[in-house]
C-alpha cells in the first residue's frame, strides 16, 4: 500500500489503498457524510476526520486487515453491547476487511456523536489559533491559555467517565480513568496529563458542566 501519512485530503488518502479497501473506506465516508451532513472533512492525526462545532466528530482509517473507526470513547461506550462482535479499544472499532460494514450501527453511532457535539456547543471556551482560554471555578474572572487539542482530549475524557448523578466519582478515580483515554500523541507517557486533567476539571466546574459533592474526599458528577 502507498504511504498515506502525507495525504492532504480524504480523496488522496483513500486513493492510496487497494480496490477492496477503497470500496470500504468510500462507504464509510459516505455513511458519515449522510449521518452528519454539516460536518467538515479534514485530515487529522494523518487519517480522515470529520469535525463539527469545532470538535472532532469521528475518524476512520485503513489498515492491512481492517477498517478502523474512531467515534471517541463516548461513542464506543454508548454502543458497547452492539460492538462486542468487533475488536477495538476504548475509543476505536475494527471492521475486518472482507466483511460488510454494519451500516445501520455506524449510522447510529455517528448520529449519537452529532448529539454529543450539539449538547456541548454552547459551553466551549473561546479559541485563538491553537489555544483556548479556560476558566477556574476557584478564581472567578481569571483565565489561562492552554493547547486546544490537549484541552479537547481531556474535556471529552472527563465528560465520558464522570457519572451523571450522586455520589459521583473521586478526583483520584477520575484521573485514573481519564489517563488511558488520552491520545499518546498529545500526552506521551502521560506527560502533562495530571495538570491538564485538573485544569480542565476546574474549567468545566466554572462552566456548570460538572459539579462537586460537598463530601470528603471530594467527588464530582456531570450536570444534566
């Protein structure tokens, strides 16, 4: 197969594969387009990506023996039982080459991710060229500029792992569950993961997306 790491578009990326792979990759692309018609196509992390409301919606990619589908940890968790026949990880699914794609399942996963991006579109921090200004619930009115990609990754991970109701989750448990969900490319060997987890936690509290329980040790849960 051709080297696709330098592909500048999804068309160019798909063109580098053998016919059977191209057919499945084109079908995956069409499914995502139909399920999220207002999403923007791009290449991110050197693979095809669909963005919506300033967030990564889903990614997909071709490999020798499978098509990779990356609807984030939230997307996989929401369809855990239906995805059991397929190999994958906390934020990924592998559809084997030579078998039909589960069209209806993929469509519903993408639609679920659209709902996720819609739910949080009004609570995003202001961004400027690769940075995002985050708040701190302990210091109202103050803000700090941080890397937008790292912020987004931690934000999504926190909102995925926190329960929606009391008694919530301790800070230590949250950090332990967030760490495996963070992309190694952004947090090599966990570098800066602890700092970003704390900073994003305080930002999400300031925005009212998560709340703390007045107990010891401190516990958090999602709002809504």
